[in-house]
């Protein structure tokens, strides 16, 4: 990708396309400070779709901030278009050409023939199907198949061949002829390299169904950006937390599913420098909850209509409780909070009213929607205006929604409204507010506990990260009740836009490799690195994580890196003293208990000393670790570790010894450690690798070209201590 020359002043624009608003932020590339923001209503009904809002908002944020378009070096946006198109059934008709050899055709014909896919209740995508054997595959037979599919209304054609991930010649032949026939095409092998003909074909069909609309939107957006004088790369947010360039989006638009929640996670990762934690994107009606682990969001395959796809997206849990959730009460008691919100009911929050507007308030019970229970609470002021009592109102009364936070309102107004409800329940105003937040967080805490258990997070390391405008309404009280530390994002209401602006380029390469050998691991790692560099990442800053599932034989390489332009722009580097202070604060110990355990040219590794007592008698010592780069970002954090400084010459022997020393042998079972290898500024995460030979193979490739005395750091996480 050709990058523009870096101007004297350089800015990044991030645009988050939400259901209601499209918000843009302008960020100083050197300091990462927000220097401009603007929002418009999302343009769902415009003939140009959401692209109209994207264009309007970036033009306005530039004009408002007085920034020249030539000073913009990065522009990215999230998009709801893929998700909305599927939910609304606004998709193109798809035809499928399945292929295999004659020997494989008995199974392959059925596996590649797509049945109707339910996109939303009552909305189906119904592909047209035909099948060819490779022995009869000629331009004539393919063109005949294309004509049959066109006659059935197909506007896009999917080419899906049995074992097409190994040999894509047949699929590419079909693609060439489909394009010559004037239709758009998708090949199964370009969506995923995983085996599983049915799931691969289904994923390709979903991709194909949104291809025409997404290509049109991408073309219009790109043209408008160029007309505005912005020459920087135009990137699109992916559903797995990374970004890809617009050329890649034209090929694989399905990867943008769920890019909205992904944007807020990117903000937590880059803006707050979170390594491990639970993130909350708290809106007015619902809250998205997910996990950041090892500095990366946790990812699963998305499901469409109850069917698995090979589309990687964030593992997000959605609950119907948020800042605007209203209170329900009857018989003198609070009975629930939510799921209906003040936004849906069309009522203003009491906390955002003026005190003089809430005079002699009286409790009223009402039914916001026809199917809702009739016990939702409102207060009617003497002037006839009705207000909702919400989680935000309770948080203002209890002092959680502090000045400067988006949820901060007028405490006196909230107290006046809450007094009427307190009289009804026979409690004090504060106790009523606390009871409201208790009920609300009763729905949050089990999700947090489940995620901590599922992803094996250390409770003493897990941070609750509050994002979204309603964060202060829920997160501080949940923190108080769980004992987990919390932090609310600065600029929480636009954190998604910030996340888009600061997101990393990301790609994933997956293979099914039975009994993967070291050379297999090296090959897939190299492929992932090359893929993300093609998308615009600077090669020297790319990190690749390897995961090997011994049960399914799935090998996954996830590559992430900064765009070339961003990689060339560095802030002031932190010194050892400041890095030690960051480590001590993160560990919760004094500076005297933190030692520099290992160092490389770009990363310092600190270990702490913690002594704990159990039952008041037994002492237990552990050594928390923090690996901190020169930007002050925590790259690794664990509650217990073994750290060993080595040289490039001794690294492989040191790795073998560390692996042996931190592996647990328990009868017939072997529990392997999590290992991190740090070479320069490169963090090699071997936590998904389950054999020392695989770990050595990956590490050896990173040592190539280093001098024998180059410093390398090894970090081992003994499994007995968990993650």
C-alpha cells in the first residue's frame, strides 16, 4: 500500500456508524488526543445509505477543527451495513456452483447445496444450486450453469469446491467466467482456508448476498474521501477487532459483521492500554460485555440464523440492562429494572431535568409498549411532565456519575424524583437508589463471573472497563459489589470512534492440520504475517499468535500490526523509572517490591514480590509480571510467572528448560504452560502451542538474523497458577 508523505501535523479520523448516530473523532496522531468530534443521525433511509452519514461527518469534523484534508494520514469507519442487511433481508439473490471429483460427488453434492438460511424471523436467503464434477468442468459447462442460475434470479455466484482450500483452480475458473458474464463472484477458498464444505459454502453465500450493496457503498465512500482531498488509506472495521483496507472489504464484506462492538474494544485496547479485563459498552437500552485477554479481544465464530459460519467476530454477550433502563415496582416493592428503557418509552431521564422542573412529583405506573407489563415507574411533576427513573438517576444520587462523565446529571433533580419512589417503597432515597443498582447489577455480575471462568482470567488482574455513554450508571456499582477494579474510559461516549481511529490491522489464517509439525506452524505463521502486511501493516511491528487445538486439529495464526503510517509516528518513549512505576501500579505493590527481570531493546519485563496468607497462618509467595514497551503499554500481565533473560544464542535451550520447569505432569496427563518470548519489540505468544517442538520452531524463525548476544526475554506462566 502506498503511504502519503507524513505532514508536519498528522491526524487520524475514526467514524463509528451506530444505530442512531454516526460519530466521528479527529485524533492527533502523535499524542492520541481527541482534537475534534462531530455526530450526525445515521442515514439509514438515504438513497446512498449509511455512506452519506460517513461522508457528512468526516467533512464536518475537518471543517469544525480547521484541519486540512492533506494532514489526515488514516481514515477508518465501522459499519452496521452488513449486519443490518442480513437482519432486514436486504440481500442479493445468490447462486451456488458446487464442485468435486466424481468419487467425492456423492457427499459433496449434498454438502454444497445450500438450503434456505434464516437471516431473521420470517426473512430467508434462498440460494439457487447447481453441481458440476471436475471431470466435466469446461467453459461451456460452467457457462451453462451460470445461465441456469441467472434464470433463477441470481445476481452473485458462489464457487465452492470440495477441498478447494487445497486446490482452488476449479473455483477460480468459475470466478473468471462469472465475472465475464457480468455478475459478482465469491470463492469459498477466499473466505476461509478451513475444511468443512457445508460451513465454508454457507459463509461464502452470506458474503455473496451482501457483496453488491457493500461494493456500492465502498465505492461511493472512497470517491467522496478522495474528492475531499484525503489521500490516506481508507480502512473498514472488522468484526474481530481489527481493520482492513477497502479493497479487502470489497472482497470479503462479511468480515465487517458486528464491527460496531469491535470498535469499542479497539478503543479499550489502544486508548486505555488494557491487557486483561472485562469490557462493557453501556448504551441506553442494552450493554455489550466481552473479554480482553493477553491484550486481544476474545473471538468466536459468528452464527447466522442459528447456523455456524467461518466469520470471526468478537465473543460479545448482550444483556437488556443499561443506563436508561427503567424501574418496575408493585405492592410497595421494587420488582425489576429493565429491559425497557426510557429511550424506547419516550421519556426524559429525571437526572437530566432541572430541579425546578420536578415539583411535587407523583408516582405513576404505565405500560411503555403494548406487550410490556403495566408496572413500569414514571414520576409526573406538577407541571404535567413525566420523567423516567433510571439506572443513571440512581448512579447520580450515589455519586457514581461524577462530573465530567457522560452520565453525570443533576443530583438534586434525581433525588426529587427518587423521593416519590422512596415513599412508595418505605426506604430512604439512597437505599432506594442502591436497591435499583443492586437489581441491575444482579444481571451483570453472573455474566462477568462466567466470562472470568470461561477465559481463565485472574480475578486480581481483571479490570472492569466501562465504555459508552451509560458506563457510570452500571460499572462503579458492579465494581463495588465484585471487588474488581474498574476504569471508565475517557471520552467514553465516543470510545467506539476512537477505537476505529486507533485500531490495528488484523487477519487470521486457519488450517485443519492433523498432527501439525513444526514446519506447518512456521508456514501458517508466515502466511498470516504476509497477509496482514498486504492489508497495510508495517512488517516490523506485526505480532502473530499461534493457537493449536489438539482435538479439532485446527491451527490458527492471528496477525495484528499497526499501519505503516502509524508505525512511523512514535510518542516520547518511557524510561525505566516510569516503566517501573507503571508496573508497580498495575501490580498493586510498592516500587521496592518490583525488579527489572529482563530487557530487550523495546520491552522491559518487571517482576513483583507478593506475599499472601491463607487462613491467617500459611504464607504463599507469588511473582506477578508486567512486560512494558517503550510507549508505556503493558504487553503481558500475569499474577505469577517465571522470567528468564537469555541471548539469541541461548534462547532455544533456555526455552526448552523453561518449558520443562513450568510443565505439570499429573499421572497420565500433562499440563503445558503459557510461554511468551520477547525479541526486540516483538511479543511471541506461545500460549496456544501445545508442544515444545512447535514452540521452538516458531521461536527459531524470530531469531534469524540476530547477533548471538542479542537480548531475548522468556516468560513462563505455570499452569498451577492459572491465567
